[in-house]
C-alpha cells in the first residue's frame, strides 16, 4: 500500500501508531517521545493522504478523516516535524513556479483585498481570545526566556522603534498596520505621526476606534489603502508581517514603492517571515485554508530587489526561535479559550486553527523558517555606524522614569 510505504520511509523517529480502515495497525518510529495514536477513518482518506500528504493530512484532521486517539494534535505535528528531513523531495519544473507565481501570488488589488479578508476579517473577538492585549499578530521579541507574551510583544515594538531612529513629529508609514498596536505605540512613545494602511475592514475599524479611545487620533491615522496607492514621502517606513502577503511577482514593485515613498535621509524597517534555505513553495494546505496568495521568501529572493530599488541595507537581523515561542504562547491561549471560539465559529474551524498553529510552530522549530528584519535607507549615513544605539534606545523607552513622565 502506497501510504504504508510512505509512512515507513518517513517516520523514523518518535512513537506513532496508525490504525487503518482495514483494521491493520502500523507502529512507526523509534519509540522516543510521547506516544501518538491516530486512526484514518476511510479508504478514501487513505488514498488522499498517500497522493498529497501536504494537503490531505490537514484536511483529514479538519473533516474527521484523521482522528487522534492518543495524544494531542501538537504531538502528531511534532512527530511530523521531527521526521521532515526524511520526506521525499520533489523538484518543481520551472514552468510550475511560473504558473504558481501568476495564478496564486500575482495579488492584483482586488485579489489582495479578498485574500486579506479571508484571514484578517474574522471576528476581532476571536483574535482577542489568543493574542496579547495589544493584539500583535506577528513575531514577538523575547529578550529573556521567561518573558510573558505581553512583555515580548512590547519589546518587539520598542526594538523596531529603536531601529527606526524615531524623533518627535517625524512622519511614519506603517504598511499593514493590523489592529493599530504598533502605530499607537510609536505615536505615544516617540511623538511620531503615523499613517497606518490595511486592506482589512475589521482591522481598520478597530485601529481607528483605539486611536480615538487613547486620544491619539491626531497622531495615528488609519486608512483602507493598498500599499501600491500610498502617496509620500515619509521620514520613516515600517512594515511588520505584511511582506509575506505581497507575492513573489510583486517583490520588486514593493521595494520600488518603499524607495519612492522614503525621504532621502529616511529609514525603513521591514520585518517578515523568511526562509534560511533556498526558495521553495507555500505549503498547499496553508495556501488553501489560511493564507491564500501568501509566500515566504528566501533572503536571496529579497536582496536583489532591494539593490535594484536603490536602497542601502544598513542592518539585517535574523530572529530564529522567537516566532516558535510566540506561536507556542498563542497555542496555549487558544486551547484555554477553545470552547468560546467554537461558539463563535464551529468545531471544524477550531481544528483548522489548531492545525495551522501547530504546523506554523513546527516550521520554525524543525524547518527553515525564521524572521528577518531589514533596515533600509537611501543614504549610507542615515543610521549610526555601530548598533549600540538600538539597545540604548530600547532602555530609554523602557525606563520607569520615562513611563512615569
């Protein structure tokens, strides 16, 4: 049987038991780690998983075709993650890359808005169930191992503020502003004037209401605007967790736009998930159910576009396991609120999001995913010659005396 052959080749570590619809039981792995037992409920699901495991395993879990009888969904995904290096590797034909680029990642304006709505226009109450109080839906920055999610997300925002070298009354563009947390923090802590743009109507409404409630509407403004339609220029540009939605065919246009909008002495910081290995493809289950139009770039795919845009790379920082720890915290909060989330949506939705969060954490712990922060400018003298200013600014922003003032 094709599935049995595939599983025996791939699952060499861990303790996974698979019960097939025929009644046969497969014992896989070397017995290490917590035991996991699953059942595949029909021959149809067996065939689908064997033909396309990257898509069908998640679908089977969502739709009840794969039932976890012992352990949790994290335990199953962790076994999968530990064995990823054993999976058969397929080389895609260049024409397949071209087809996927233009069919799934061209992200014309209408498609970009539709893709954003698919994920980000879910109920704000849903996101509040598992994010931190500021609703930061991107990689946190853990300055110490025992930091809370709230502390790590605040540290991330201050880390970005430090790299932006912000001063009072400078103009800032926040591309992909989410629910407004970063823009509001920059406005409040540095006195900058921030324009946040999003394609999510839910995010726009929430960010605008937050600015009004905090008395920051004069310094933090939000609009439903495609990044390609923004008019500048700006002293500073920041983008967190948005570049993953641009799509490969638009990388050059994105950095050309950053260069066009940035003042000659300006600074931009781009924070994005990336790959530490060669360019690859978006997981088909993620592309279908979670982030249509999304693509995680390799650093090599980004740098040539930055160079052609005429931008100077002033700093590159790689955050390796920070996102794994962020998602781990989200998973715990999601689990604690699962019953209420099921009331908002349904059981299938909960299983889909459980699988998504687990799969994402695995990508950072066992695969090639990381987060990069690019600090860009037009002038080589736009930022100091050493990185000392970053830590000094973070300390100043976090000082009790300053917060009390």
